[in-house]
């Protein structure tokens, strides 16, 4: 398998504009209804604030960066006595093993 140029990095407030673009471009058929549509920069700023407050407390939240481009998001969130993995990836990067690699 080709070595993927994949990075999972912490989100920062500086990601608000890119996150907004990502959330408006991603295929919503496979996402939860909790993602606003359309997704505004204010939505991004609020979510990034929530992420910074909850990182390593109730979840782990990462930006998926491939070849230095933000292409998705992945998180593991505590749910009662269990955990839930959620992720989204731009369509152009789907079915390339990126999601599988990110989960690892």
C-alpha cells in the first residue's frame, strides 16, 4: 500500500474558515443531523470552542490533513459507558484508505 501523507492534528480557532468550507462541502448523507446546514463560520467558532474545552475530557478531536490540506475531521466521544467514533472526509478523498488509517 502506498504510504499516505496523513496527519491528525489538534483543531485551533484559526481553523474556523477551513472548517466552515469543509462542513459545507462534505457529503451529508452519512453525517448526523447535529451538523447545521448551511454551516456558518459562527458554527465553526462555537464547535472549536467546545472542542478546546472538551479535548481529553469527553473526547478526542482531530483535523484530518492529507498532503497539507484539511480534508476531514475525526473524533472519539464518550457516550455514557461507551464511546463513538465519528468522521467526515471530502468526497474527493473517500475510498482511498484515509478514514481507515485515521481510525487506526
